[in-house]
């Protein structure tokens, strides 16, 4: 996945979570009875919706960085074993 494709995917996820949180907050602001009965849960869900997307992006970036670092590390060069010569001693 290219950087541009990854950024577009995360932007879509973040946009969707912000839209969901915005709809919940707008519903609370206009006084939707179902949401007004559950004000703490509405705020919590809105916060968690956005936080989950940001946390996933951070975890994804850290795993990608770790994998990239692991692939860039080269194994140590093998040292030739000295031969004992024809006498064996």
C-alpha cells in the first residue's frame, strides 16, 4: 500500500468517525429525546468513535515502522572458519 493510498484510507475513516460524532452532537443539541436521556453515553461514544480511528492509525504506523526497520537490518556477515591444514592439528 502506498503512502497516498494509506493516507486516503485513514482520511475516509477519520471523516466517517467525525461525521458520526457530529451527528450525535447535533442530535443532542437539537434535543432528540433518545439522546438527551443518555447524555454521558452520547459524549463517550462520540469521543471513542474518533479516538479509535486515531489509535488505529498510530498502531498501524508503528507496526509499519517496525517492519520497515526489521527489513532494513542486514544479518551479520559470516566469518570464514580457518582450516586446520593438511596435518589436522
